[in-house]
C-alpha cells in the first residue's frame, strides 16, 4: 500500500473542485494544489480532513503476522 500514491489517485478521481474540497475540509486551496501539482506530502491530519470531505476515512489496523 502506497499512501501517497493512493491519496493522489483519490484527488485525481475526485468529482468536485479543489475549491469545494477546501470549503468542506477547511484546508486552503493552495495547500491542496501543492499536494496535487507539486508532489508535496500532506500531514496525516490534513490528509484526513480532505479524505473525510471526499467521503473517505482512514483506518489503522494491526498487521497480521
């Protein structure tokens, strides 16, 4: 699982504008654009806010050994 790749793929397949994501998440448009266009890495906190705004959630599970 590549979290950065998955996050960028979710942004690529979004059905709303960055402006709409910004309004829903409280994350500035420019910050979202930096992640998308300039391959900047979001903090987990900000990524989660954007994912929630897009209808996703982050789940952490203990790896099965």
